[in-house]
């Protein structure tokens, strides 16, 4: 099964990222936005057929179960590399909601 590289799925440019609230500490709002984008991308990949079982290893329920894991891993990798920009928009909305600077 030919698997596209993650770089081929990620956009060429990344949006500007605001600095975290405290230097050296992870920003929980940024992490939540990135996790949400990963879940969204996993659903989009699944509906697009990326990671769908291709009967390469004889098929069956095992191959179907692991093909879903592959789509989720691709989505998490793409989201961590900058994603499609959705996490930045979500992050800005969360900052505004929490009363931070957007």
C-alpha cells in the first residue's frame, strides 16, 4: 500500500502563531485547538477514504480496525505540523472567549 508522506498532506505555509501565555510552558488552549483540528481531520480523512482498508493484508476486521488508526495518526501529524489553519482560528476564538488578547 502506497502511503503519501505527511508533508504532502500539510499546507505549504503556516499561519502566524501567537506566543504562549507563559514562556516554556505548554498553552492548554493551543493544545485543545490542535487536538480538535486533529479529530476534525481524522473524520475528513476517513470520509475521503484515506486510511481505508485496501485488502492488502488479506482484509478482515483487523485490517479495518487498524486502517482507522492510520487515518487518525495522519490527522494528528498534520495538525501538529500546522494543519489547515483551523486550530489557529479555534485558538483565537478560545482566547477571545477567555478574555485574552486575540
